[in-house]
């Protein structure tokens, strides 16, 4: 548990640093505040907030000894978490430097550090969220095992979640979907169908998802797993 808290503290620090770089850019170089980055940081942190609320809901359900309430918390917050989680990894796409304007006079080195920190904060937010859910999964399914995180099914769950995240990233970048667009299922499905009927789009989506899923999976194994002794 102490290792997980240490990882969480490091991820929080990375988020704070990314936010500071975004906020300081405007007054230091006398340019406009690029508000979409601030919004993206908030959305990147949102899945962790969903997990926190889910944890509180589970405690209330357990205290009330209500099976219905317990499953309601799992379903409602589980769906919300899956919908919001791509917003974290989506920060990888900020590496396109679309915010830069030559007339602003912001040094390239500053924006390189800014977008790199921003992207890393999004990646680490994603990995931390997946770690917390993997930990919850094995705690509920294998409560009496000494090293439940080594269970193969928990790792299959990690891969599935990361694949869903990258598909969500693709939808956000290329179809400009937001998490809340799912509340309009008719329009959502129509745009989705039209997009994938275009020649080459399915191959493009597959390539995007495979490449980004492998990246996140490797980062998970290299960065997160050793820190909390998952392997």
C-alpha cells in the first residue's frame, strides 16, 4: 500500500508541474493562456476523482449491507470511469504542438518541456488509474492470496482496459468525440458508422490503437510494476 501511495504522490506532483508550466507560460512570455490545456489536465485527473467517489460509494454500500447498492456503484462508476479514462492518455496527442504561434515568441525549449510534461502526466494518470482498478479487482477476487497481482486474468484485464483507452483516444483525436457524447447515442453511432465506412479508416484506427496500447503496456510494466512489485 505504501508503494501505491508513493506512486500516487509522484503522479500528483507531475500533474502539478504540468499545470504550473501551462499557467506560467502566459505571464512569463506575455501571451495568452492556452485554456484547452488547463481543461485537458482537469479531464485527465477526472478518472481518479471517479474512482475516489466509487470508493466512497462502496464503503456506504458495505455499511448499509445492500447488494443492490453495491452493484449499482460498480456499474455506474465503472461505466463513468471507462468513459473518462481516455482523457488521461489523450494528453499524448498534445505532442503535436498545435498550441504554438510564432508571433507569441515563446521559446521552443519551453514548449518542449511543457508538452512533454503534459504528455507524461497523462500517461502516468492512466497507469495509476489502471493500477488502482487492478488492485481492487484482485483484492475482491483473491482476498486470501499472498501475491494476487500476479494472476493472469488481472493482467488480461489491464490489456483490455488499455486497448479501450487507446480506442477512446482515437475517437477523441480524429472524430472529436468527448466522453459525454455517449449521452447522445443516435448521433454518436451515426458519426462512428460514417467514419469507419470511409476507406482506410479501420486500418488507421487499428494501427493507432495497437501502437498506443503497446506503448502504455510497456510503460506499465517498466514504470509501475516494479514500483509496487506487481511481477
